[in-house]
C-alpha cells in the first residue's frame, strides 16, 4: 500500500503539490486526472522517491521511500521523458534494470521487443519518440515490481501501437475486468427494471429507447443467474474495455465524464 499524508512540494514560488493526502491500496489501479501543470508528474516523482517532499510523507508498505533503495525497488516509474543511455541499446537498458530490479524478466523483455519490432542491439537515440515510449513500457512491465507508476504512457504512440500497449496492461488487469460486466437488455416492464436496480450492484445505467445498458459489479455467474431468473425480453453480456471500466469507476466517484468528452 502507498500512503501519502499532507504532502507538499514547491519550486521557488510555484506550489506544485499542496497538502495532498491519499491512500492507494494493493491490487488497485489509481488514476490521476488533471490539467497540464496540475502537479501530476511531480506527485508521481514524489511517490517513487525521485523528489524529496518539502513537507508531509510518502510511505510504501509502511516505510519512507525517499533515499531508501530497498523501498524504491518496489516501484518502477515510466516517466513522460524516460532516461536512456546516450549511446545505449535496449540490451544495455535490460542489463541496467536487472541490476536494480532482481525480478526483471529478461526473457520476456526480449520476447516483447520482438513483438513490437524493436531491435535489441540498436542504439536507443536512433529510435523515434513512439519507439522510445514502447521501450519504456516494456522495461516497466518486465521489471517485476510491486507498483508501476505511469506518466503519459500513451503519448507519442500511433493508434495501432496505443492499442498494443493497452493490451500489455490489460493482461495484468484481468481480475479487474472479472468484477465488472456490461449487460444489455430489454425488460418487460418498469417493475422489472426497478427490481434489477435493486438486486444487482449497478454502477452505471444507459437507456436508448427500449434498450438498457447496465454496468454491474459481481461475478459473471451471479449476473447470469439473476438475469435468467428475471427472464427479460432479451439480454446479453458484453465485454468491457479498459476505457469503459475507467469511465464507470470515475462516474461512481462523482466525475461527470460525459460532459468532458461530448
């Protein structure tokens, strides 16, 4: 668990972090949403111990992170502008990270480089911005750390590579998807609709004519069993994308996502 208490950080007259308190539980995805210059990158650098706070504290599994190599080894920070050796290759970066992160998976690293078409022996300074971003993500995923901090992860990637990188993260997030389901249905009457809202843990609801789309929390077996008992005119379970999971969770926490994207 990562705990942040009354965190503060200023750069001369600019107050980047102003009395932030947060608690990030294990097994969760924690997202930072904010405008440019809001302090998101500064917050991440404080979390991983790159920067020292002016006041307050950051604890990782109960221990201070700043200037503590053993604690910092539990986190990998994929920064917006990742550092690479000036004349280094991906092979050199793997060798470096394997020194700091004992669980670094060099076989998986080589395998993922091949899938993304990145040359293990090519100098990184000849890579495009998007290729460097792909390499940074692969390094982070293969580091084997308990916590992975991502800053502008998809910036600079073309649409195809963006989906490929999302797929890498998605393979580590299947447990999240298993607890959320999208149900499309046509119910017989209003009473059936209200019964559904009452007996399922409904996260979001969308209506288009007679068709209702629910995002519900629970196991797939529980949802299917209930829908069979309800016996609606029509129903089907559909897969949820990571974006839909993110939107569902943020709407629950009071963010009016639709007003931002429409």
